[in-house]
């Protein structure tokens, strides 16, 4: 591992030189490429230097222990040796995680799709609650949220909503949220106080660039229609809503939130690219995972991943067996404890798989 770390450190030196090269500075694409590489390599090299320092300190302590020392001083040196060995072990583990193959989509913005499932109006109301939860989480992280398309119900629920979350590392934090979210609670409309179970489906898509997904205009059917919804002066007045059908994949995107037909078309294409990109990723991941399945998945929309039980005040993530009794805080966007646990489990599984190969 030390040889690999040394070569990474040398590569970072090269990248630093490139970032001061006038030819690179004037070429925006080149400069961005080297900046991304610098960002990825720097944490590894920083830990590598810490590891070298820790190893030197342990070696010095070991050499001192070979000498004849006063009992008090020997005790201090032995303690330094022990803590130094523990530090080395901790750093080596952290470096192994940093050296894991990086998901190329981790730094991307995301497009989140939430759809009410089983449970009718109660499912639609919970879909709205989940949208609020993710919006509040995004705000806490300093991310920007924008609704791209929404279909509301008369009672304030959401049949389906598509929105973007923009911010550094958005996909790395939210990619494990895809799947079926189950809610158990007493609906406001329930006069007998019975607990109902409803489901909502969440899909988290990495936002795709045009260069990553090439769409042939000849493969598209673009239709205009009048907006529909729960109400509003503009509804059903003009044909500003856009429906785009990608014929080869039979992917349909409908956008009607903007009064401008151009803006709706732009948003629809953004969603379309991300859906096609996600489909391509799903095929690749299926091939990679055909011989082994990691514990934490990122794309199976039919998998029940989490239960929100309001009477008991608990949220359970079924993939990792984690239950937290802080449902209100979680619904208010306090998701880091859940997300951190999912990321840690995923890293542990990948380290284990790497050791077995």
C-alpha cells in the first residue's frame, strides 16, 4: 500500500505543477479536469503524510524502548508506542476507504422523483412529507432545491413530484434513498383511530450532462398540451405543458409547471437525460453485481428500504437493521445519522468484497 500511496503523492505533485501552467489555466476544460483530480488526490496524500509521521514516531519510540530508561520515562515511551500503533491502524483503515473505487457520480447534482404508492390520499400526503423532509435536509447541507414537475391532490398531497437538488456531493449523500418508503400512522381522515400502512416510491437519479447521454432528436416525440392540476388561473388556458416520449426506451416525461413552453421543454429534457442515464447505470450495475450482491443498493425501486412508524416514534432502515427513535427530527430533515450509517455499511461491504477477491 505504501508504494501505491507514494505514486499517488507523486501524481499530486504533477497535478499541482499543471495547475500553475499558463496553458492549462487558460484552457477551462483542462483546468477543471486537473482541479477535480487535485480534489480527489489531496485527502489521500494528506493521510499518507500523517501515516509516515506516525510510523516515524512509533519507530523512534521502539528504539528508545531498547535503551535502559528510568521507569517513569519508560512508561511514557511505552504509552507513546501504544497510541502510535493505534494511530497507524486507524490511518490505514481510513486510507483503505479513500482508496476504494470512487463512484463517478458522487459529485453530481441529483434529480429526485417521489410517487405515492399504495394507500391513496394518505400515500399522497406522505409523499408531500418526504418532499418536505428532503427539502429541509438540502437546506441544512447548503444545497439548492428546485421543483421541476409536480402533480398535487385537492387535500394537499402529492401524487408525484420531480425536483432537483444541486450541491457538492449531493448524489453521494442521497443515492441510498431510492426504494419504497413505508409509513404507518393514523390518517387525519380516520375517525376510528386505526393505523394505516401506505407506501411511497423514491428514485434518486444522478443528473446527466448532454455529453454523457446523447439523444437523437429523431427518436423524440414532443407533444404540447394544456396544464392540469388542483387549480390556478393559468390552468387549462394555454398549451404550455410539454410531454416528451423517447421512442427507443419508451420513456415519457411530462412538465407543466412553468408558463413558458420553452422552460417546460428544457426541464423535461433534463429529466429525460437523467432517466436514460440511470437506466444505463442500472444495466452496468446488474452485470457487476451478477456474482455478488452488496448489502446496500442504490437503484432497486421495488425494494422496501425504510419504515416510518409514527405511533412508536421510530424510523427503521431495513437494509442495515438500524432503528432510530427520533421520527420528528428525521421528518424535519435530520437525516445525517441514517445516511452516515448507510455509507459506512456500504464502505465496509466493499472493503470485505475487496479482501475476498
